[in-house]
C-alpha cells in the first residue's frame, strides 16, 4: 500500500512541475504524507524525500532552510537546523546540497544552477540580486508539497515590489556575522518587516482565486494537498492586483487604511 501511494505521489509531482529545465522550489510538510504512509520515523522522511527527488529529476531544486536569525550577532549556517519542516532539514543534509547565505531566509540548493544561486549577495532579502528575484527571473516552479497553496514565501516579494504603495511594512536592517563552510565573515541583511503598532495580520489565503487564474495546478491525493504554479504567471496576475489594492493581503486593513 505504501509503495502504491508513493508511486502516485511521484507521478503527481512529475505532472505538477511539468517538463523543462526550470528550477523547482519546494515548500513542504511531511506529516500529511507520513499519515498516509502510516509511519512517523526518520526513515519514512528519507523515503519520502527520495520520492520527491526522483520526481524532480536533474533540474535545480531549492527548499527553504529558514532560521531564527542572528543569535548574539551570529548565525551558524553550517549547523543551524531548518525551521521549515522535516523534509527541508533532511534535504539540507544530503550530499551535494549547499545553503544560501542569509541569516533569516536561507535556502538549501542542489543541481546545475547551484553555483549561480550561491553567488547571490543581495542587500535586501526580497530585492535586487536576491534568491527571490532569481526565482522570478528563471520562472521557477513553486511546489506546495503537503502544505497550503499559499504557504510560499515568494508571495512576499510582491509586497516588496509594491513598496511605494504598501504602508504596513518597513525596511529593517540587521548586521552580524555568519559561519559558512567553516569560515566566519560579516553579514548585513535588510528585511521587509511588518509593522507592530498596530500589529499587521496578513492573510494570503485571499490569493487563492488569483493563483487558480494564474494556472495553478492543485490536487488532493488521499487527503494530501499538492499544488504547483510558476513565478512569472503569478507575478503578472497578483502584482497588479496588489498595486491596485495595497492592503489586499491584510486582514486588519482598517488599521492601515488611509483616512480621507
């Protein structure tokens, strides 16, 4: 039964990401799959990761390996575990996988474009020269593997692109040091942070209709959600809507509406 389920997962991923050489960016939750596999051990996570890797093939694969940021001015990218799921952490430890340089939003990456990704050195986490801009330029396929279709950090890039009309975020610089490949060096990074007075409550589920209109493929397999969409398609669909309504993804919009 497990083999049949994993075979269906493999086929679904291949169909979802499609043909071509575009990079694949996977946001994941292992638990829905493990529930169907009737297993809850590290070996099951590795088996599921093998299934995912087989389906993606030889193209470049990225998975978020986010952390809590600097601790006493330091982030150790060699040892700091990913906070973005069991699959993400398992992928980080695979041979040949390397981690991008960020105190908050690092990605684990492997594949033919890995050197290009690892050479990025942005000033703004969401801005020019960032991993997110690279994903956009390369028209990456975002795969929501066992998680909600809107649980994708690339969607925050649109807020940054519309920063001249967005009033609920601000630039927040951080300065510290990073340990990477055994070498310690300075690291400066500017985040596009949410305002806390009053606290901003984001709700990206309002983007679901936009994602479908942009060609999102969404399948529920035995109760497990798998969704995929391309960077350029959602950029052209969502970014104009956000510029037209800068509070589109803000649940408490009354706190940030400009009063006449």
